[in-house]
């Protein structure tokens, strides 16, 4: 189980992830997709 509520991430003065919330139940899968530089790695590192 994974619960995230209102995750905010900053690089210096840049607000790169804003108020991200998600709930992932046991056995549930999540795909994180997007172009280069859109925050996928930042999200995973923040978790």
C-alpha cells in the first residue's frame, strides 16, 4: 500500500511537483509516463 498526500517538491525556487496525492492499493500497478524532463524521476526519488 502506498499513500501520498499533498507532495510538493522544489529545486531551489522552482516548484516542480505541486500537491500530488495518490493511493495505491496492495496488488495495484501504477505506470508513470511522460516526456523527458517532466518529473518522473523526481517523483520516484521523492517517494
